[in-house]
C-alpha cells in the first residue's frame, strides 16, 4: 500500500443510461400476469391537510396529506398530491416469495409454494376455539365516533369494497393500496412506550375498530374475530374511558422502544448524523466536467452538519483513500484496483495511523483541499475505455465504514444512527477489477462477463444491506455507464441510481439530498387483511421476509416484506382480490411497519383501516379515488415494460383496459351502439392517456436506458411523485404573481402567458413570445415561475431538472411533447375541458390556433373515440 502526497488523477465524465432488457440478477417472484394485472388495495385516508400557501390541485376525490418532502409552498387549498414527494428508492430484485412480489420490470416467473407460504389461502382459516361472535355485551369504541384524522401513509384505490367477487376482481380496474412507512404525519402518530396488545391467534394488533368488553378488558380481533385479554389495560367503566387509550382511538400509532430501554429517554437529534457518509469519486473526468464536479463537491461539504462523519475515496485504475490527519496537503493511501482488497491490506489501512472518517467540524478545510487537488484525466483514451475500478472502491469504502468492529463482532455490526451511506459519483462504466465489463460491446465474451458482473454487483449490494449501508449511485456526463451492471448494486443495498446530464446544479442538489435524507434500518412490513381478502401482488423496494411466527401465533397468515430501506418517499403497491362473495358490512386491513429509526429507537408503526362493503356498483364507482387507481394501474403496467417493444405492447394494453372498464361499468348511449366511460371515473382515462404518450411508455425520451431508469424510479416512488411522473401539473402565471392551475393541454400555450409544467423528474418553464416582448414583464414572470418551480421541488429526491425556454425555440419541444394536444377538438369539447378558453377574444383564439400547425398527435377525445368509447363528460 503506497502513500501519495497529492491526487493527480483526473475525472472522466459520463452519463449512465440503463440498458433495458437485462434480466434482474435475482428472480422476481410473481404470477404470470393476466391481460390486466390484478388490482391492489389500500386503506383510505383523510382529507389533505394543506399549508396555507399551497397550490390547489385540480383533483377533488383523492384525499392525501402532502408529504414533508413535497416542498409545496404556494397556492391555497390544495387537494391531494400537489407535488411529488422526496426520495424514491430503487428496490432490489426479489427472492421467490409467497405472493406475486415484484420490484423491477423483470420477466414474471412462476413460483413454487411451500407449506409455510404466507400467501393467504383460498379459504378462510378455521379456528377451533377462540373465534367467537360478540353481539350484546360488547362495546364498539368507534360506534358513535369517527377519528379526526386517518393515516396518510396508506391510500386505497377505493373507499368501499364490492361484495360480489366477480365484479370486485375485474382486473382492468382492480383494487389495491399504496403503502408507505412515512416519517412524519399531521397530526403525528401517537407514541406508546409499552408492548402492543396482539391477537394470540393471528398476531393482529388491537385497534380502534376492535370490540371491547369493558368489564373484563377483553377485545375481539377484527381480522380473525378471536377474543383476547388485555392484562387489564382495557378495563373501563364505560366506553368513553376507552377513548383515552391511544390505539383504541387513533388509526395510526407508534410503539416505541428507545435504544437504551430507559422509558422517556430519546437521544439528541445529532445522533441521526452519527452514521458516516463516504463519497466514492470517479477520477477519470475531463476538464469541463471536473470543474462543475468540484463546485458541487465544495457546496456539498459546506452543507453537511458539523457532526457528520465524512470519508473520501477516489477510483481510477487504483483506489485512493484520503487521510484527514494531513491538514496541509491532500494525502491518500493507495490500493490496487484490479482485484478485491485482501484482508492484510484492509487491516493495515484500518489499524494504521490515518484518519479516514472525520466529523465535518474538525475536517472541513481538509475536505476542501482534497477536492481542490483533483486533476482532470490526462491520457488520450476515450471516456468509455478508461480504467475505472468502481467495484473495488465500494468494497474499500464499506470496509472503512465497518472499521475494526467488523472483525471483532464477526461481521455483525451494531451501530447507532440508522444506515450508513456510500454515495458513488460515476462518470463512466466499471471497466477494471471485480464487477467490471469490457470497454466494448463487441468483445467476444461480453455477454458472459456481464452476467458475472451482474451477480457480483448484486452480492456486493446484499452484503452492504446486511451491514446497514445504503449505496446510492449518482451518474453524470455523456459516457454510457452500463446501467444494467450498476443497477443491482444500488437496488440490493436499498439505494438509488440516478442519471444527470452533467455534474452541475441538479447533480449537486441530489448529492446533498442523498446524504441528508433520513433512513431507518432493519425494516419489516406486515400486512393483514380480513379473511375474505388476499394480497395478490406486491410492487416495491423489498423482498419476502422469511419470518416464522407460528410458534407465537397459531394462525398468522400475514404477508411479511423485508424493506430494503425505510424512507417516507418510497412505497409499496399492493394488489388485492376477494376470495369469495363478502357477507359482512366491513372489511379490515392492518399494516405494521417495524424498523429502527435514525434516533436509535425500535419503532412499530401500526396503521388500521376499515372499509365498508357495498352491493351497489354505482356507490362503489363513486368511492374510487381516480388518481390512486391510476397510479396503481400504471405501476402494474410499467412492471411488464422491460424494453421498448414491451412498452409498445403496454400501450396497447392501456387501450384494452379502457375498453374493458367501459364495457363492465360504462353506460350505453341512447340510440347508439357506443358506450360512455363511467363518469364517476372522470380523471382516470386522462391520466392513463398521459401514461400512454409520456416518457414512461411513449417515445419522448431518446434512449431506452433513460426510460429504464425512469421506470425503475417510478416503481418504487411514493404516491405524490408517482402521480406527477405520470400526469404533469400545469400552472399558468397571472398578473400579481399568482398562479392558476390548468389542465395539461396545449391550449395553455397562450402567447401572452408564462407556464410552469411539473412532470416529476423534470420541471419546464415556457415563456410566451408576446409576454417576453414586453420589457420587464417577461423577466418578472420568468423569475416568478422559477421561484415557484424551486418551491415545488424544494425537498424532492431525485431533484428534477428545471429548464426554461421561450415560445418557438427548439428546446420548447420538451414542454410541448408533454401536453395533451386539444387544438383539433370541437370548440364545445375544448371549452368543456379547458373553461379558460371562454375568456379569450376571437383574435386570441386565432393566434392560438396558428401556434399548433405542427401538432399531429391525436387528442384525448380522438383517442377515446378510436377505441369506440365516449369520454366522460366533465361536470
């Protein structure tokens, strides 16, 4: 191991683009999907709690609380999902699971089920004892009382459940839920510092929907109807007293055990930053990229809290580990990059005199000097062919984080403060050492070497996950980084892979947000449903957890998912079906998140939901939350879009889905053979039209690798970001600095206006030519739009690109291509869907028409009619 006084290697810049079609290294556990993947179910949630300055969303049916990561600060009453939430996380491929469980668009594979399978059986569990019906002497705590707030962490596609199995399980519409662990709720969940009361039969938790015997304190489980004791905790003279018990009065509660088991003790907030962050930096960048990169790195360390421990590792043909004990010069220990580091080299490094992890308050000047010492790549070698030992560098970074304790505890490391984080900053592919692939695709053995690299990267990611280390990979530049090889490393560890155009502003913001986002560890999600309901499919960042609870609970049929990381901006999409016709008036769902948070406490977050059952199809349709249902449909669709050809097939699937929903739930028009799409689902077809033609399935993005990364990001994203990635949000600037929300149609492109279009991972600002020509007004409108864009995305992860352009410019196509063309629709249809047109003069209408001469795509109404379906009429 050599010591070098200064880093002289440059950095090469390349933008990774995922190559679709590469099989996930781990087989996904799934059923072969039907023509329409089955629906998913979830709990219902309260009306959104809106910040006073939040911009209203046009939707009115889907209740949702804005995530803390939304960053929405403008507008007024906002319904659900005004802006996408923060960090979506990539999930790793799945092990064979007891339910059809998918986290990446891998080919569905049949799975074998063992006797211990946690998939709910087709018939309800039979209980020989303990399952009783209580009718008279029981007290239903919720009988005369409705909770003030429900959990925003579970969103159902409908607020009612159809009793008829045949109608409830129609796959084109489906039933399901989006479930997120969350971090904060409004109001926050009640914290309970004692063990929860659980059903002795099925393991469910006592909750506000349970029937209680106040005299004896016994409670009846809502899942299996077993009668359980409460050790006297629920004994009360009347049911009014029971409302003071948190779990019997609130839909969401947190059971908390602090790290040192002392009641009432909570570590200070700085404990969350005790877990280190290690930067793994590509040394092979050219001069222009390196300049932007260094600026981003300097801003990054300036943004870190003083107690954050930072490590810096660079890689090229060798791996350099920087020593913070040298204050006057950038000094690094160097290891070979063409092979994994041996134990002797690591021991010499870890037990040596160097300081490789140091708190910012003691080493900020040293970090700045290290970044300033980086030099551009000097050799005349193409970017894609330069030696980069990324895999070896990650191994070394992981060893630094573990330190001597890894050896002392035989690899089992217990550390406070949540997950450690390795952030890889890559400008090109891994072409040297373990996990590498040849420089050229034409290499005769490329396919075999890629297969070996995929497996090695996934194994490295799994090992990092086992050691509570998350690996995020931030790629930038113009050189392909072989995304299929890098993706398993991020997924298996619970991290995320993101592509950037360059190392500039968006890259720097994502670098800061990647290190700062809160993440718990050791996460499990338990899902329990009434005996008539079962989970048929799971999509999200996790895998089946092999947990045997039958020794404790006799008939625990819960679906248990191991979460790869615990962050409020990731979610699981659960598809649910009914086993038989439902006889009861309510069905129940319970979601239990178990994890260690960043403050060293063990948390069990229990969310309980009750949904009424109905016979009326009309009542059911009115309860459907269009946007939640659309996001669930989109996730099931995107899961099967493994490459460009599959994406085309999925577009056809959306067409068939629209026709099937219309035939099952629509109404036939008088004196016509045509059917009208159900008017109760007004927003659903329009959102699916955006999905069909947008970047996830359409041809807006130029490279399949970009679409692949976007789809992987979408499959794990929470509701807000998922919705924005499918259906953009359009906001027009008005005089006085206010903004009006409009449908995302090209009719919004009025020459005297400025428009902001939020599409999740991209935000576009369009400035009309007439407004731009007005001195002062154009600049003021542009500044107001940029301020709004920054506020909308203030806490979003990944941070989107924010692009601004003028009407008629070549870049305006980015904006135009994401709007629904409506200029060819009849005037009455235009005004029905875009009422603002009624205020335009004849001259303004003429100008508007002339700006659409180059639009050829069919409009939403034309698409619906091509399917022989009439679109629902707006009210």
